[in-house]
């Protein structure tokens, strides 16, 4: 009797695991269809109303996400479970671009970037690049650390960085010409994120329809782009440094020479991935 019970239990567990695998395989790379947002949403950066369920898993950006709407707002939720990918998100923020004409053109889009981590401008070259890397990774990974210790240290730093985020960068919105707004603004634009005890990054965003110039009464398909900007080095003169230029300062590190604490052998970070923007386009129509 005990043997039969054990066999039944084992088969049940195998079936449950199979169902979970099938469910995971069903996630699309880009969301298909429109979703009604959960009721009584509180945009606080906590994965409460969403039950850790997402409509798509995008391989290019390494995120899970869902776009949805209710009667007044468009919502975007994002989850990243990889600590290194979380570092990339915090290094340059996530930019959501919405083209209400349905064109996959960011220059003609309404854009919002969050989170914005303030970093002082650093000198160019390898030294300045290292200091910015250190700010992102909490000093880098020591050679004697295990990967678990390194990830835990980075998660602590990421939580600290998120607690200091106070602004959202916007462009092209209908009701304001401001380019920087407080996370506690009176426009109804809300964006908050958190790092959980499982080291996962969770992001929650709400934008009123009137700020986008769209209406649920006359819905039409619009295009959206989600971009992980990655680390873009800043020069003291205020000029932007692109990812490629920044990576040049780490050429020696990739070979292991003069790497300090920031070579990939010690930090576990893929610097090329950290400084290379990744994005994708999708389309949505209000439900």
C-alpha cells in the first residue's frame, strides 16, 4: 500500500512539473492580445496584484512583462530574475516608448525612462569607467567570493540604489512639457520598482490615457518599445559616452590584465552586455 502511495505521489509531482514546464513554454517573446488590468491596483513596485504571472518572456531583454489597461490607465509590469540583468537595468533604466500612430519609430514616440540612478560624471578612459562600474556593482566582486555571495552583495546595493530614485524622465507627453518629474507627481504618472528577497527586480508603471492622447472610447492600435539602456558613460564635459566607447576602457580587463576587481573572472558581469542597449517592439490596443 505504501509503495502504491509513493508511486502516486511521484507521478503527481512529475505531472505538476510537466504542467509548469508546458505553461512556461507557452509564454510568447512579445505579448499577444489585450489584457484587462487587475482591480484595485496600487502602483507601489510590489508584485501583489499580478500573482507573479506575465504575458510574455522576452529573450532579447531577459525580462518577463505584461501590458494591460483599465478604464483610465495603461499599465506595464516587468520582472527580471537575473542579478546581472538587474545591474544593467539600474545602470541605464528602462525606457518605454509609445508611438500612438502605430509606427515602430522611437523618435516620433512618447517616452518614459525609469529608474534614474544619479551618478557623478567620471573621467574618460579605464579609470573613470571602473569607478562607474564600482558604483553599479557595489565595489565589484572579490576574488574569494562565491557567486551566491556576490549576487547577495549586488542585490543589497541594488535595493539601496532603488531607494534613492526620486525622478522619472519623460518626453512628448500631452499635459506637460517637463522632462523630469518626481515619482510623486500630480500628473497621475506612476513608476516604482523593488528588489525582492529572491533578488528579482520588479517594476510597475501606470500612465493615464490623457497623457498619451489615446482613448478607450475610440481605441486604436499603437506601437510600443521596451529598451534596457545599459550603462552609458558620462564625460565631465556633459557629453554622453556611448556603450561602445565605454567598453574600450575594459579591453584589458577582458583579457584578465590590470583588471582590479572588475574583470569578468571576478565580477561575473558581462561588460559588453551591461553597456549594450537591448530592446524590442510590440503592438497593443486598449481592451
